[in-house]
C-alpha cells in the first residue's frame, strides 16, 4: 500500500558499542533514552556541549523533547508492557537513540558519500545503533541506513491520541 518508496530498514541487534559510535557523527539533537529498571522510569541523556539551549523553555529543542518524550515512553510501555516492569517484574536496562532535528544533524563528512568512503572508521553508518527520527529523513537511505522514521514531532499529539484512544485526530480527517 505504500509503494516502492516506503523504506523499512533492516535492523540488527545493537549494543552499547553501537550506540557510542553513533553519537560522535551527529552535530546535535541526538538523545539517549534510558530505561532504569531499578526505578522503573525512563531517563534522557544528552550532550550539553552540543545542545546547550536544551533547558531553555523557548528553545526548539526543549519544545520538541517536551512533545516527544511522553509520547515515546507511553508507546513503549503500551506496546511492550512485559518489557518495562521494573526489576521486580524481571525487566532489564533498555537504551535507544532518538533525534528531533528537522533532519538528522549529521556532521557533513558523514553525509557526503565520498567522505564516508574516505573515513570508513569514523563514518561506519552501517553499524550505528538504530536512530528513531522524529523529523524528516534523508531520501538517500545509504547516508543513515539505521534510521527509523517516526511521526514528525508536530504530529505527535495526533499519534498520542491514536495510541491512547484509538481515534484519529479531526485535523487529519
């Protein structure tokens, strides 16, 4: 139903190493979502040197995080309730990367194919951890093959309504 242009990444299992090599290739707006089973809560980690305006309530980054986080964590608990039950329920740690940029904010050397070929150790995008992208994605999927396209963050209230109530927003109908 989506035609040939609908891209579904072939994702492999990933670990902390894959997560750590993904971060340096982004200039900004890349965040780590961490589930702490001892507290049964989600936490967010970000590089303050890259996203220095993240705590300013007027910054786009803060607004996007305030929209994305509740919806993402609700969706994870809603769709995988057995996975997020705290240590008493047998749950373990969980980590995922997500981005809220209008596009993935990769450093330029990892966007250009010629540069990726020159710097295969640094731009090893084929072994990056999956990135949940709450924004536009690159049309050329070889740039960031582990991108998982998520709803663009302004549409998350409608996604949230569908998650909680199973209803489609009036603005979409």
